[in-house]
C-alpha cells in the first residue's frame, strides 16, 4: 500500500497525485512537491489515502514538505516575475513578426525554467525567439503550444449563460463533447448557439447527457407502434425531459387524433415499425421499465 495525496498547481488545474509517507498533509495545505519539471508549489485538494501499488500505472513523485512562509513568498514573487516576462516575450514576438499569441508565462518554483504558453494556427519557427529569451532570462526556456480550450481556461470570461466560464471556475479537466449530444438534446445545431467562448462545443452539453440517455432508454422511439389507454397509436414525437410522448391515434380509416401523453400512459410496445401487425410480438411497458 502507498499513502498518496492529490494536488493542484492552478486554481482549477488538473489534479496530480504524489506519494506522502513521512508526514501528515491535510486538504487545503500548501505543499512543495517533486515533479517531472522540477520542484513545484501546489495545494492539496485530496487528502491522504492508502492506494494499492498495483493500481498505480507509474511511480509517484514525492511530496517533499509542507510549504513555509518563505515558500509562499517565493511563489508570489514568481507570479509577479511571470507577468514581467509576459510583457518582454510579447515585445520580442512582435519584433520577430511571429504568428503566435502568448497566453501565459509561468516560472517553475525553483526558478530553473520559464514556460511560455501560446496559441497559433499552425507550426511556428520560434528558435530565434528562444535564443533571445534565453539571453535575457539566463534560464531554460520552454515554449508550449496549447489549444483554444486551454486558452479560454487560462484567460477566463463570461459564457452565454451569463456566468463565469466553467473551465476557469471548477472544471479540472476537459471531457469529450460531440455534436451527437446536441442532437439528442434537441438543441439548435447553429454553431453560435452551441459553441463556447473558445469556439468549440460547450462543455455543459456533457452535464445533462447521462440524464437524457437514462430517460431515452425507457421511452419508445419515433415510429414505434404502442398501446396506450387511449388506444393503439404511432409515436411521432418525444419530449425527453418532460417524459412525454406525442402519438397519432387512428380513430378509424379516415380519422386520426394527435395526443401528448405521459410515458406511464403507454401500456405496451407493439412494433418497432410503422405497420400494425397482429403477428408482431408485444413488449409490455413494465418489462422495459
């Protein structure tokens, strides 16, 4: 067994796990940890718990110590230096006429490296930029290209709902969002209606998808023939969140009526096609629910 904790290095950044065997760490504590890019300053967001070594895909780095007041001072100084480095790098980018937009600059806690995050439409030859920056700062320089979703997360903003962007407020990591989710939720497929500030599909499409999937699994599909307490009918529409079904009921050969009924008003599924077939097996609603 291994005692591990979860830590973040940004307010709503991804959670990383570290081994912590020698001292106690509580949620909310600021800590100094060993990472693949050096010594870093982070915040414990998942308390100590025992994990089986077999469940760990990679060896964990160590939590070195609880952060001191001096560590906190260094961290805030690095944030200030990052803003100054941002202005200097932006000036150099304009001088070299590079087709890239700088988003954020970050010093590692041990000051051994400066990471410049940028976005660009394609590949950028930034070798001269790296040389210029290295001659100015006298440390290792890393330029990292990020996507538009990462840019929105870093910069922040207000969504179409009027609230602060989810990605910059509480989303630690991005999830996969597809146009199929918008279709299943009967949303307008107008890109301006379902796209976020980043220009990609809104992350909130994912929030309700599990609910839509659960409700749809107990509802008939459009085109099903069903028995209802009003008579046999064909399903012609669905209102998923209301759990209601629009059906066409044939009163006789020439007359029909359209009804909006609850899912509980359906007693059996007769067929999965548009034909009334007495030989088709009947699927009782209780068996499906």
